[in-house]
C-alpha cells in the first residue's frame, strides 16, 4: 500500500524459508562444521538476489531486530549492496506510537530514548563467534555508525509516515477540519521541529493557517499562537528573517489576545522572540522580553522548569554581550543547575551554547563535557545532517581553538560549514558563526588571506540577513564592520521601528470577515 504495488503481483521471500537455519543447527549437532564464510555467502546471495529488505522493527520503543546478530548482518549487506530497505511494524505498534505522539511533546522523550539505544554492537547470536565475525565485517566495511544511522533514518521515516497518516485519516473523517485535526497536525510540526526538519515545520504550519483561513474555521486562539510560534521559530532557523519577524509579531499579538502571554508557553515564546531580536541587534527589546518571561516563570512557580533553563541560558548571552558580567554569571549558574540530560536534537541545540560562557570563564572541562554530550545526542538520534550539527561542530571547533588544538578546530569548523552549506543555511546565525570561527582559525594558522576570505563571507551574510552575532568566535576587530543594530542599518530610529511593528501587528488583528477595520484598544493606542 505504501508504494502503490499490486498485491497480486508482489512477492515476499521469508528469511527463514530462504535459508533453513534449523538444518545448519542439525548439521552442527551431528558434529559437522558449517563455516561462517559458507553461511554468510548463502545469506548474502539471497539478499542480493531479492534486492529489497523488509525489516520488522518492533517494538518501536526498543527494536528487537537490531539485537539479533544475523538481522544486523542483513542490514549490513543491504547497506553494502545498496539494496532497497523498508521498515515495517505491526499495527499495534502504530497504535502505541500514535498514543505517545498525540499525548504531548513530553511523551516524545520515549522516541529519543529508542533512537539513542540503537547500536548494532549490542546484538547477540547463538554462536558467539558468528557475532564477532559479523561485527568485524561491519567494522572493516561501512562501520557501525553508518549501519546505526541507516536504521535511525528508517525509523525517522516510519515515525513521520505514521504520524502523517494519522493526520490524513483525521482530515478524511471531517468534512470541516475540527480542533482535533489542528492539534494532531501541530504535533506533527513539533515532531519535525524536534528532528531539525525546519522546512517541513514551515509547510505544516502554513497549511494549518491556510486551512483555517480558506475554510473559515476559527482556530482556538491559544493553538493559533502556538502554531505561529512554531512557524516563526522555523523561519528563523532557516534564515528567512523578514518573514520570521512578521510571524513573531503576529504570534505575539495572538498570545496577548488569547491571554496566554503569561503562561509557560508564553514565556517560552518570549524567550525565542528575544533570541531573534538579539540576533538583529535589538538588545533592549530582547532583554525586556526575557525579563517578562522570568517574571512569568516566578509567578507560576516554574523557576526550576526546562523553560526556565532556556530563559536563563539565553539571557546570560545577552548579559555577556552587554558587558554585564555579574548578571551573566548568575544566569549561567542557574542554567547549569537546571540543565537536564540531553535527549533530543533540540536539547543539544540549546545546551551547547553554554559552552561559550564556560570557555570565557576558563571552565574548559565542563565546556568539553557539554560539547561531547551534544555531539553524542545528534549522532545517536540520527539528526546528523541538520543545523543542530552546524552549531555543535562550530562550538566544538571554537573550544578546540581556545585550547590550542588548531588542527582539530579546523576540521570541526569545516564540517560545521559543510552542514550549513549543504542545507542552504549559511546565512543563518549558526552558519555565520561557523564562518567567523574559520576566519579565527585561519588567523591563528597565519593564513591572512584565508582569514580575510572567511571574514568577507561572514560579513556579507550578516549584511544580507541583518544579523548581528551575539557570540564572538573571532577577534573583536573581525566584527567592526557589522552595524550595531537593524535600526542603524535601516536609518530609522528604534522608536519609529517599534511603532511601525506595533501598528502592523494591530492591523493584522482586524477580523478577516469585516469589510471595514474594527479598531481595538491597542490599535487606538498606537495611532
């Protein structure tokens, strides 16, 4: 069904009927020797002859498939021979996953745990020497990480496909999209967000907003705000700063209208919006948002929450940027105290920025621990080709440059830039940071021309996107040509910029069904 094949013309070869392992065992019981090479040859010829492997990967929380050495060998052979590979799971596994998926983002921690425990080296075999031979072949061939990564990628696809099918099923059941359709679709967007697939997040969010507009379905305001928050966040990571700004303004207005601006989700939005503004040099506005977020957390008794960690880790960077070192030190300690174990790529994306203040304070040991943990999370969850890896490798390279490992620093930062370039995200803040880090490394190596070239690329990207890096990974003089803020580069004073943004947000709040604008109190105040 997934591939649209004719079931009457589709044939499935069952592994235990292709190679009868009971005969092998019977021969061994009679004292006969069935060599590993002989059995592996027969096994390989079957996989090659069929050319397509269906791996039964249940249960999704802890796949048994990869705990069996010969199943691992099957995966290895299909990888080496470049055979087609599909993962299938029983219907009850889909039901169990959808239950975890629909109950909230907290349940997705189970997903990350499942991905992180995938390691072919943990496989077992009834004949211990078989396992040793299989692992030796994998190690001398593509390597453990390649086979593990292939399993993770296929599980990613299954997670997304199963969730997408649930969204389509709900849509088909309703002539007019109900609130449940929007809620589950929003969960799908969060899943894409956790996997670092920001283009897919944008697509899901825009489809939801368009669906609401075209079918005149009134979205719950709180959910509307969350969808716009998710969209703005994805646009920011993709470097579409103009659309991100507009979407942040609309989301901010919607949070106020919904009365959820003083909720936990509202505090998290303010933190993300502050991160965006600080990236564009609007430091006072960003600090005000972070102060509001901190006040909300205190009033809700949530100063020990994960969102509090995000607020403090963002605010300490701004304090450092503004040379408010005492305040920065307080927020760094708060963030480090609240930092929990990294589970998802998003956790790694946020946590690795603590490396910057730790290095600045000389705490190289803790900085390295966080870097290593973040690197492990990205690999173990299969999110290697992502912007998260750009950030992790950039901070790892910068850390190595600080401790004098210039060769390691160059290798890591080149890898970081490669990830950003392959994703078309060189113009993002993390892409720009990787270029400045490379400029610094070339400078350390005495390659003045190379340093100037990377500096030129970074400055061009800053100018094009209006980005003002919050962290400085190169000597101060490398940043001298960047305007202090977006207002400075536009020629308009900050207050005028603020008035225009507020007016735009107020105009957006006019009901779409009205032919004439109905002014609300906020719009009158702006006018």
